[in-house]
C-alpha cells in the first residue's frame, strides 16, 4: 500500500463517522506518522472524542481513554506494583497509559503532578514505576483534549508540556450543510460502533518510512528557519519557537507532502502546518495579551509577511 492509498483509506473510513474535517484528519495523521502527539482544543460537542476513537479503530491500535479529573493520581495512569501475599512478590498492574493509542480527555482538569506524568511517556516513550523503566509499545500516540472556555477547576498546561505536543488543532463548528448530514448520519445507530480497521501495523510502519524519503531542498529549509526566527524577534511575543518546534515543522512538512503524493516539500506544506505546529509553542507579551491578540493571529501574520520561495526552486530534480 502506498502512503497515498493509506491516506485515502484513512480519510474515507474516518469520514463514515466524522463529517467534513478533512484538513484536521490529515493534520492528525501527519502528527501520527511523525511520532508526535496532538492537543485538540475546542468547546464541547464538536467531535474531539469521535475523531480520536475513529482514528484508533481505523488503525486497529489498542486504545485507552483516560478521563482526567482533579483527583486523578499519576499511578492511576502509569500503573502500580501490587504485592501478592500468596506468592510473596509484586505484580505490575499496567495503567491505561501503557498502550498504543491514548485519549487523554480534558487533560487540563488534572493537577500539574498528574499532567507531568505524561511528559516522560510522550517524550521518551517510556514510564518509570517504582524506579523501574518500562518501554511503551510502538507506535505510541497521545491525543489530549481540553475545553478553552470553562476555566473553573482547571489547571493550565505548563509551557514545557505544551511543547511536547506536535500540534494543537481546533475542529471548529460545522457548516449548516455539514450539520444537516450529522443529524441524518446519527439519527439511528452510531456509525462508530461498526467502524473497522483499514490498515495494520505493516502499513503504518511502511507509511512512516515513506515520509522519511521526502526531500526538503535548501530553499524550503531556509524558509522554515526564517519563519521560526521571526517568532523569536516578534514584538508581540515574549517567547518564540524552540528548535523542537522547527524540527516538528520540518518533519511535519515531509509527512504532509508524502500524504499528498509527493517526494518533495512545497511551501504549501509548510504553510498548511505552520499555525497548528508553532502557535501553542509561543508566549504573548503582556501588552499583546491586553490588546486581545492570540498566538494563532501572530503566527498567521508572520506567515503572511514572509517571502515565499520561488516555485522553480521547490521541485526536486533527480
């Protein structure tokens, strides 16, 4: 199966549950193929959980959903060693984090201590329990959700943890036509119940290999670096994008190009991912925050004002 066929089958299968949202599905697949994690931030009821569950079923990956609450402890998600008195030994009871696909629902409702227990797993693909390290299954993918409206009883994610997310994506409200289709599609049985896998582990790893073959020429590399540099010198920003962010943009552009059927990156690939990859990694200045600016708006402004490489310089020549 080619990576284009992989993309097409995933889109078609997930569209049995999701209505529209093709761009967001492609972005999530991009992050997945890059080994990154996704933060879905939007108001309740827009399909964040549906997207995560339809993706896990389409990929046929072991799935676990963790409902984050203020009383959730780190051991509740990583696991705990339980003493077995009849056998005189400890036995590991694995937590929901020790699986391939994890949905961390309403992550900002958990305490910082519990949130931070995700850091090691997301960054190093391992968890440590009672001093013993346990390597997580591969692929390992986290989709976390949060509601940006209700702030009572929540704990904002620290910058260090936000930076661990490859992308932050919003689904947005559907159009009237899309919502009419939602009413029709979910009038009876939930289509998620009968959703079956369309790709297996072999196809997943083959798709990852294809992304690594994509060429990024010097013009595009310089374009990425100039965009990132602008975030570090912008008057509305107190902190710009780190090298981890520029590397995410670089890898993401390769995966996005591969999913589009190309073995070379175009400026369009970088532009399509720039806001979801970098906006959550930037911190506004106090003055910009008082003026009501957002990091998304600043990222779009940077993108609009940066010179795009000439088209003839973008194509890969053998």
